[in-house]
C-alpha cells in the first residue's frame, strides 16, 4: 500500500515542498527512511512508532519504506514526524480520505502522540500558499506565526488523535486567524527610551543623524559613560517597520527557532548584541548545514558590538561583506546559501586598554605604543564602512542630578522618519540605494554638491585637523543627512561643520 503526503523543509530563509512517500508491504518487518535524511529524521522511526501505538492505533508490522522527495537535497529536523505518521496511518487504512494533495503536514511527535513546536512555520506557509496548497496542519504552538499568511487555512492541532479525527471529518476545528491591524498597533512600543538618558546630548544627536541616514556609528569613551545604554535605545528612534520588512525578519527568526511562541510577527526593530567571544560562524552564519548568524538576526535592525577591539580580528573581517552587500553568502562543497543581513552597525570601544586616554579627570596608564596596538585591532577596511565616530565623554554630576527628563524617542523618531522619506524619494530611480548610507562615490558626487564656502570649510578641516582621505566622502554623506534633517535641499556650511565633528578617529590625535 502506497501513500503520498506533502510536507516541507527550509533552505536558507525560504522553504520547499517535500513529498513524503510511504510504502507498506508484506515482507520481513522493517522501517527505513531514505531521501538524504539527517540523524533527527532517521530517529523519526522510534518517535512515530511509539506515537501511533500510544495514540491507540495499530502499527503495521510489515516492511515500511519512507522516501523524502526530492531525494537529492539533505533533509534535517524533526518536522517530518507528523507527515510520516499520517502516511503510515493512511497506508494502514486508518484514515478515510484518499487525497491530501491540498494539505501540508508539519510537526514533531512526542512519544505519547502530542505535537511539538517546529522551526520555520512561517516560510513553510508562505511557500505552501505559492504552490497552491489550501491547508496546513501543524502544532498548535507553531500556528500563530503561520496564521499571518493570507490565502491558506492554518490548523493548529495538539496531538495525533486530533489529526486523525480531523482528517476523518469527525472533529474539524476552526482555522487559526491573526489580525494584522491589531499586531501592527503594537508597533514601536519599545521598553527603552531616550528620555531615560541624562546628558550626552551630542551623542544623542549623532545617533539621530546615524538613524536618519542609515549610517554605521562607532562610540568611543571611557567606561561608564553610557555607550551601551545609548546603543540599547538606538532601535527606538529608527523608522517603523513595514509589513514586508516585518515578514522577512520574522522568517529568519522562525527558521532559527528563536521566534517567541506567542508572537505572530516581529514588529519592532531587532537589537542583537553578541559577546566579543563570538565565533565568525555564529556572527555571520555557517555550520555544516548553514544557519543564519547574528548579522541576519539583526536584519532591518541594529547589530551592537560592545568592546569592539576585543573581538577577534578574523571575526571583524567577516563583517565586511554583509556591511557592503547587505547579505551573507555561505558556501559549502554541495550547496551555497544566501541570508539577508541589512542591518545598522553600532559599535562601542574604550579609547585605550585602561579606558581613560581621553578622560580629563582620570590619568591614562597606557603607553603610546600600547594605545596604537589597541587601535590597530580595528582594520582600515572596517573603519571605511563606519561613517560616524563620536566621542562619548564621562557624564558630569550636574547632568546626572537633573530632575527633568530628556527628549523622548517618539519625537526623535518623527524627525528621522521624515528624513528617510526625503531619501526614498531622492533615490527611487537608483537600484539598491534607499538612503544616504547606501551612496557610493558616484552618488556622493551627484547629490552632495557643496557651495564655495562649504568647499573651503571642508578643505580647511582636511588640512588643519589632519583628517584622512577616507573621511572626505564620509563627511559629505553625513552632511547630506544633516541637511535632510533640517529639510534643506542644499548642504550648508553648518551641516559640513557638524559632520566634521563625527570623524574622531581620523584626527591626528588617534593616528600618532
């Protein structure tokens, strides 16, 4: 007896349909799974056998062959338990229906027949709808994220017995639904707010400029100056996520299995802060069967690297491709995958190993060669991709003792969103350029033209302050963003002047 059941597996951040073919015949009893299964799939034999028997159904004592097609792609994970079990029950005539070609089955089985949470429910549902599938049956605690997809009925089931009743028409539950308007009404409800930060007005302004132009930012200051506190509040001033951004971000978190079970859609900008001991594979993605890394989890959000020079040099160097291309390519001998990684980089560091090189109140104990060695841990090519360097001074007592609250994130976000809209209109005809941070040298020459006074000011800054060549384009890009925040079509000298302040590491103080 042969049965065919549809399931699905993920590949990168997308999914593909898998046909689970189950053949039961009168030969020496055995149970084999073919079609490049990994160990988790091979172990389905024991889980499925116990789940069927403990659910009160007869298990066929015959030769059982399960084929997962297409057979040339490696299958991994435990989500094939349910389709294998349904195929066996169908082949054993326990199910009445003959045709399940419009249904996808997904779920891990416990030994007592209960369905457990599976990864990747959202991308699987998206792919199933594209292929014309009408229904998807999966664990109840995985159904919330799947229900965000329109045009397909999502059924959240708790155990194998309920699946059998449903397929036999005895107890048909209502499809799970999600209200997108209700979900998006929760947008921008960040728990952390800029109003919590006392003082540091110049750093808040730099973060506002960074958010407005999607510029990467590096904060340099002594311990306890508030760098981490400011970075954690950075996502709260970014523009609200669109539905398309939220869907793509949720797919990545769903595949990795880090999406909260009661969350249908991620509506707040992600904030990821890996420890400096992170490996390159954990940061950008990898593994024998590649998985997304921290840069992909920060997609459309913020990746914060605290104590930047403490990261291994090879780890920092692998950031160069995602910062340049907004995606990560992971290649193996038998496959090559791409993960999206369109994030903003916020980094923080001490000015020297002891942390007090620029602090006027505490004496630095580091020698010049030691400071140079410390700064050299951050390569020039990586610094080339960071537009804003801002010094974060130690907080003064009079700022700490203030009673009044600072400007809230809501007000700053409104200005940032207005500036982003100006940039979207400006670059709508240019592929892969959506904001000032994306500009290449060609766009800088076209959209960042300076008048004679602006040119003179920039020339003076380059010579008098000893700014490096890499600072030239960066200053123009940042000044374009500052002009957009001021709703100014022309870059004014005051915009150039402010942008010059955001190139701390290019000054002679740091290079000699």
